[in-house]
C-alpha cells in the first residue's frame, strides 16, 4: 500500500489517480471512510468519458498540481508516521504485504513490539489518508468539478493521447 503511494509522486497526471481513485469511487456527498488503495480508475462509459469540454480540461489541468502537492505532503506524513513508530519504511511495507496477503510469508515474522508499532503507524496512515481524500475532494470541487466528473475526465485522458497532450500543455502553461 505505502510503497505504491510513495512511488507515485513524480508522475504527472496518471498517478494522481492512485491517490484519487478512492475519492472518485466515494459517494459525491461524503468522504470515503475507509483507507484508499491504489486501484484502477473506475470504469466509466466511453460516451461520458470522451465528451470533455475545453473548459473541463482547463479545470482538470488547474487541479492537478494542487492534488500532487497534497499527495506529496501526505507521503511525507506517511513516512514520518512510520519512522515515529520505530519501524523502517521497508519493514513497514513487508509487514503490510504480509497482512494483505497472508500466504506471502515474511522473511521474519513480526515481533509483538513490531506488530504494535505497525498497528499504530497503520492507524495514523489511515487518518492521514482520510484527511488527504477530504482535501483532494475539496480541491476538485473548488476547481469547478465534481469528483465523479474528475474521474470521468481522467479516464478520457488516459484513453486519448491527444487529450493527454492537451492537459500536459495546459499544466505547463499554468
């Protein structure tokens, strides 16, 4: 989970979806109460995804840098929470993978102290993720888009090299 989130900060548009996908799947009137996981972007009917106006592309491009900044700040907070727990990021990732997939045995099982530290860090990370999603949702709304529409535009951009180029150009102009 954290490894995927830490990887994503430098990629332009596409990995914003990593931090934003749970928001896009949340009901529009409330924040997602559970921790987001990097997932594929929700399936959106092509007809809805392909109909992206110039104004919406501009709104989308205006929001992306703000979302990236929020994501980078969250990643720093994740790392701090893990380090404050006394675990290394690598050990936290290993324990996280073991919990998500018990059949993937850890090279060294967690000690009771490590498990306590892991649980504490995980709780902090979930809290940070919820706060991050709330901030992202607000930024998208303040940018003039609903989270669901943002997700639809993201799908359209992923499917269209021409739209990708337009958005990259708009981001550079900002």
